[in-house]
C-alpha cells in the first residue's frame, strides 16, 4: 500500500507496516522550530492526506500523529482550517461519530481524489528531495575540497 503512494526511493517505514489506528508510531524527535522554517509551504496538507491514508482519524488523534512529521500541537486552529480546506476540495470527508466516553467526534477519511492528490504530493516531494540531495552532495564535495586544500 505504501509503495502505491510513495515514489521509488522512499523506504517503507516500519510504522507503516505495523500500525494500529490509535497509536502514534515511534519516531525520532523532531525540532519543531527548525521544521517550521524549513518545511515546504502547505506541507501540513500532504501530511494530513498521508495520515488519513494510513487510517481515518479525528482531529485530536491527527494532532498527535503530526508531531513526528515536524508539527507541534500549539495551533489546533491551523489543523482544523487545513482539514476544512481539504474537505472543501473533496480530498477528505468527515462524519460525526458518537462516543460513549466523551463528546461526539468528527472523524475524517480520505476520498479517492485525496488518494490521487497524495500521490501527486509524494511525487513533488520526491523531486524536491532529489534537488536538495544534489545540493547537499555538492556542499559535501566542496567542503572536502576546501579541507584538502587547507595547510596543516
């Protein structure tokens, strides 16, 4: 399922192979302040599409699952605005789900148009990854040359 969404070159994370819909996968700690500066504009939207591809979820669960992708939880309004925009674009749909242990929750799920947009976003991000990798390779080569030219 993962390979159908993500272009070649991306390895399937273990969390994608063995996930439970109510658990947050174990991932490295992300510097959310740095992520805020370096992540592409509107990166939240493809992240939400990916998370909803993995499993339908309500807003609070999505907030928790976004954290390993570089998003902190201090702006829930941003999350809900993005979800409303995705729903208005027919990329996700939502329905109220009754809860016995608290208030009813709006649960979001991906539409077929959302699956297609996720594939497009993954391709765009893969292209960006390749460009950044080329840049970083050249930086490493330049640094190695600079170090070799320095007198001891």
